C-alpha cells in the first residue's frame, strides 16, 4: 500500500466526497496498522486469558522461583560439574555447556571436511569429482535425525564391552560406555608455556603487520611464514622443555568392569558429532564450491597475465573474492549446526533441550518459563552470530559508487 | 601491386596436423581426467580402491549374504550361508523389512481401510495432473483449488466416522471442485473448449449479457456441489483416529500441508517485513526472527506443552493438529526469508515502471514483482521444501509414528529385536529418492522457466 505515495485518483478530490478519505494513502496506512495491532492485541489477550484460566484450573503459578529449587535427577554426562542436588538453573547451564561443546566441535570438523569436499568437487580428476559429488548428494538428501539414529543404533550401540574395548592407539579407547582419551594434567610451571604461546601469536601478528609495511615502503620481502611458525610453535616448545616438560597425561585404564582416568565422552556424543559433521559438511562443501565458482575465470587469467604464479593467484586473487561468497552461507550453516545439535534428545545425549526442555519441564511443569528460556538462549546465539555476519558482510562488500 | 593479383601469392594454409594421438579418444580422456600427473594418478587409484571396496561391501551385505525370508531376527542371524558359516551381521535381514513394510508406509492404519490412503493419493495426483497437460486452461485456479480444499477432502476420507458440518461442507466443496477440474480437462480435450463455455452454450445463454454468464456458472457449480454433498453424506466410513496414522503416509501428510501453506504465508510475511507501515513490519520481523532462530524441536515442544495451556480446555486439540500447526509456523518463517531474498533481487526500476503505468500496490505485487521474485527463487524454494520434508522426521521425537519412528520401532519388536540398520537404510533410501527427485526437478524447472527470456 505504502509503495504508492498518494492514492492515485483521490488526492485531488478529497473535498468533493465524504468518503474520499478512504482513498487517502496516509489514512489507510494508519487504519491498517491499527487493525493489525488490534488483532494482535486481541489474540494476545485471548491466549493470555486462556492460559491464566488453565493455570488456575491446574493450580499452577507462573514465575521463575522454581529455578532455585533442587532438580534431583542425574545427568549422564556434563561439561560443567553437576550433582543431582543442584538447582534447575544449574541444569540450564549444564545443558548450555553440553550444547555449545558439541556444536563447537561439530562446527570445526564439518567446516574442515566441507572445505576438503568442496575443493574435491572441483577437482580436475573425473573420478574424485564424482565421488565427492555423490557423497554430497546422498548425505544431504537423507534426514539428519535418521543419520544420527543410524550411527547411534548400528555403530555406537553395538560397540564391544569395556573388557573387549577397541584401542586404536595407546590411551584412546572405544567401547559401549563411550570414547576414552588421555586427559592432559598441566604441572606447576605449565603456565609459562601457555604464556609463551600467547606471546608467540602476538609476535607473529605484529611481524606480519611490520612485514607488510616494509614491503610497501621498500619493496623487500620478509619470510613471514617460517618466522611465525617458529614464534608460535618453536618458542613455546623451547620454554616447555626448559621448564622441564611440566605436562603429564592421565591415561584411561581398565579397573574392574570399566575404565577410569582420562577424559571420556558417551557413545551418544560420538554418534551426534559424527552425524552432525558428515551432514553439515555437505552443505559447507556446496558453499565452498559455489563460492569458488563465483569468481570468474577472467580473474585467474588477468592475474596470470600480470605474472603472478598460480599459488599467489589462488591466495591473493581467488580466495579473497571467493570468501565473500562462501562466508555468509557458511555462517548460516554454523547456526544450523547449533540448532541441529538439539536433535541429541533422540539418542539421549543430555543437551539443553533434553535436560531442560524435557526432563526439567516434565518434573517441574513450568512449561511457559522453560520454553521461553530455551528459545531465548537459541535466539541469543543466532542473533549474535547474524549480527557478526552483518558486520563481516559490510566490511567485505564491494566498494562501489 | 601486381604481385597480389598473381595466383601464387594467395595465402594457402597447409592442412592442419592431426592432434597428438594421446589427447583424443579414450586414451586422451583417461589422460586428461584420470591420469593427468603423478598426484592425479594416486588420487585415481585411491578412488578406484574406495569405490571397489564400497561396491563389494554393499554387494556382500545387501545381496550376497542377505536373508530374504525369515520369521524373526534370530532366524536371520542364524541362517547358514553356502560356505557353512552363519550370516550374523555380515548380511542384511531384508525379511524383517518386508514384514514391517506395511507399517513403514501406513503406520497403524488398519489394513482393510488402507484403500482410503491410496484413494487420497490418487485424487491428489489426478487433481494436479492438469498442470502437465498442455491443452488445459485455468492452471492457476486448478492449483489453488487443490492447495486450498484438498486437505479437507483428504481429512474427511482419512478420518472417516461422523464428519462435523464444517468438514462436511468443505470436503464437499473440494469434491465438487475436483469434479469440475476434471470436467474441464475432458471438455478441453474432447471439444477444445473450457467447461464454463460449454455450460453457457448448452443453456443457450451464449448470446446474452456476460454478467448473466456468471450466474449460470454459479448455478451449474451449485448443482455439482449439492451432488457432492449428497454423495458424501451417504458415506459410511469407519473412524480412524489420528493416533493410528503413521509411516511414510504421515510424513508426507505433515510435510505436504506445511509445504502447501508455506508459500502463501511466506509471501504475506515477506511483504509485511518490507512494508512501510512500522506496526506491520515490526510484527512480521519479530515472527520471522523468532521462529527462524530456534530449532524446530523447540517449536514442536512448545506446540505439545504450551498449546494446551493457550487454548480453552474444551477445545482439546488433537496432537497431530498441533504438530502440523507448529511445522507450518516454522515453514512460514523460513519461506518468508527466501521470498524476501527474491524481492530484494528485483530491480527498483520494475516497481517504478509498474507504478508509472498506474498499477496499485497489489497489482504491482501480484503481476509484476512476485512472479519475477518467485521465479528467481525456485532453487531456494525447492531446497526449502526438501529441508522441510527432512525436518518432518523430528515429529518422531515427540512420539508421532512417522516413517522414522516406525523404522526404530521395528527394531524393538520382540520378534525383530536388534533389527536397526536395515529399516534405517530403507527409510534413508525412501528419503533419498524423494529429495533427489525434487532437487532434479527443480533444476529442470530452473532451466525451462526461470531463464524466462529465451523461451516463449
């Protein structure tokens, strides 16, 4: 309605007829907005009145007081320490911790696998190209939930018992209780190594800035890459060895019927992570492929004719332009990974939805508050990611006109 | 100067040399595509090894060692292979899948009533068929009538029992529209004119005023409608509660309704979000951002835990209805963003030109902007439909027996305890076929209509 600034025929004739104001664009705009606002308000009041009546009938009260009371149930596995005596609010935090952990790892692995698959899909080799294409086609056309259940029911639920565990490498154990791995136990002086690592990263960053400036000023190049490598990895290594290697590994060992020591994750975690990685790598691969294809071949030819060698062309010409097309779909994929990690509930991994929206909700009955809190969490994550994405988009946009 | 006229001075190119033998034919193709260099060759060898292993495994598991007839999973595992060993987990137990096949497709819908599901599918296919028949007119009306009224007819047929007056009226309307659509197809092919024209001619009103035609057509349709109503009132179908619906049928049911509702609701929300009226814009934006940023499973939980609180007790909505509403809400938010993307891609000149022609907002939108925007967005829209179909499996988490939960349930049946991989593979195959076909069809559509300029 508002596209047309003045309602065509009526603007001149408003004095002639009493009904002419109906054709006035401003009046109509206000009228429609009042109408929509009124409908929303009435609907909202209707829902509110129903809810109040229903809650009254069930003798329930709305309020966040229940968050302080004891949850009383146990959680199979948690990143944040938890005991059944903790409060519902602590359950909420435990759920968030587990969700973010699995989502963060899945984002890293699926992005890596997606890059590999996306590049392979553009390979000059016919066989490799087709294998990658069918990998993507088959796995993205089957539901994620089905893949999660498949991995869980047919692989991770059928693993041998702890006594017959698979041990592909010393310290890494896989059985039907979960995946066990050595957990690092930093000694007293380990903070020095960590500090050296941070200093190395800062140093490499400053070095690259300085090298760029030197290149622009004098035209001389600095071997940034090997020096940075030395700064980031060599320097902490030296510090580590000088301080007497203050790091021990706690290896998982079989005691009785189970493994103790080391870190561990349950089979459901492994199944969820595997399925998320594989499923989302297909979408990442498509984003990477589309991004690289979006850079026109003329760019490659132009940079060759300027005398840039192929590796430079890729690094300085193709990738920066491809990233502009790759990053937005990739970040929306990351958001989907966070959202889809909620499917953990199907195989019993205690993520936010499972521990809070199911167990806590069933126990406490505070449906409205709990659903609102869970939705708020996911909205916060999504909106902050999309805010960051908008910032990035602004910074890489083609600067035209 | 005189030299140039001399015939010897004319440039005569030598015949070009044949291409090097190793760049043409099979050898050339192999060299170019598979053995371009040492790294390429290694890749190819690894690839061949991968495919070979995969094919051998699939053949061994799915065909060579598979068991096709058995009465329980135990029997499957204990079947003896020709080489004297037991099958165990080295071969698929397709016998279990065969036994459960009916449940995978129809859920617990009673066997003697399953013709109703098939009938509904047949009606839907027949209803949409005129889309692909070139000589039939009124394609848009056909599609709209199917999308808007078919669900009621299907609900009446599938639910059975005593239909309420609302369902009776809407489903009779649907049946009448369906009959009209096919009368139109028949007259279009038999007499090369639409059914409306034929009715007008038969009643002898052809030379009367056009305004009278409308009344004649309406009267004609009223006759068909009353016939449909009388016919449907005589139905005596056994009631099948929605708790018995399941399998692939339920999956397609939920996703079909969500897909059908997504386009109109998405268009409305997208227009609202781009509106210049702040109140409408804010409400639409809030709706879209809220439901896009939370996982579908939380919306489903909201539907089954909060909807009963929001609605009056006496309404007591069916679980399936609440789930369908939740999936539709989810679908509308995603579709809205896709449509908005399409709208943003339309150059401003199109709006300005249309306004300069004196079209109002709704005409600009329906005739100029929206057709272009939707055409542009075909790949994304179909991609969204595919995603929706896959996401429908989430209803299994809140206990609706869709194909996935049926597949899981078959492995928990005492007779078939542990039968997990085979039903999952079957379900995966079904989803793959549907989704892959949809994506290929969308690519075909993209080529034929979205290009738009070359073909007229």
